[in-house]
C-alpha cells in the first residue's frame, strides 16, 4: 500500500525470505503500518472493541470497524474474518481469535490456525502484505517465547504456498517481544 513509511521504533528488525515471501520482525505500532495492505487484530469472540491490540485497532479505525465486524461474530479460537480498514491506513483488518492459554486446547494448534486462516484470507482478498501482532500473548496469557515459535514456524510452513502475500511483518510492542520473535525467526528460517 502506498503512503508514508510505517512508524517503526528504533532497534527494529530482523528479516528473512522464504519462497517469494519476506518475513520480518519490527518493534512498532500495529495501527501505524501505513505500507501494508492488512493488519491482523487479536480479537475477542464478539469482535467488539476491547483492550490491548483490539482496543488500539478499534480506536484508530473508528466506530465503523465495530459496526462491520460485530455482525460477523461470534467466532471460536483459530477462526478469522476480514473487514475493511475504515480509519486505518490499511485496506483490510483481519480479525482472529487466539486461544486462551491453559483453557483452549490444543493451544499450539489453535494459535497456528490463527496465522494460517489470516494468511488464507489475505491471499483470497489480494492483500500482498500483512502485519501481525503477537496473538494471544496479552490477557490470553500465552507465553511469548512459545507463541513466537508457533507463529514463525507456521508462517514458514505457509510461506512456500503464498502466491499473493509477499510481506509478513510481525509488529511487536515491547523490546522483549521483539527479541523473542527475532529468535524464533532465526530458528524457523
């Protein structure tokens, strides 16, 4: 998506390529990824505004996002739906419900399904670039190291089959989350 450069915080970045897709990890603001077609929302089951990533995305997108998204819910862990970007600089928001750690089982499979279904929706809708947060690692309690391993392994497994998506970006809020994802990226690729 054309526009100004994405807002990325200092200390950003590890990047790897698999097939035609580039995978990168940056520290930044998921709502300010001006150069990607789709951002992924770590949603709640009702697709309503909430806290964490979902709250930030809904605040930045405006009330139209909730109006479009909420009728598409409820959804279960690992499922995803797509809406317009509304007030965000992105064409799409892909909403996925991650597993609650220790409650939704099998956690790793459900978390992997979040990434697979989001990438499939991006492909189906012509999004050539996707920005992911660290799904399920906030209030859902998934340990960041384990979540990063599942996320990067899943993206690596899917990368060879991607025909439309050319950039997968992990946008991490904290330095610790960035480091965990960079380690997992180095191991997976």
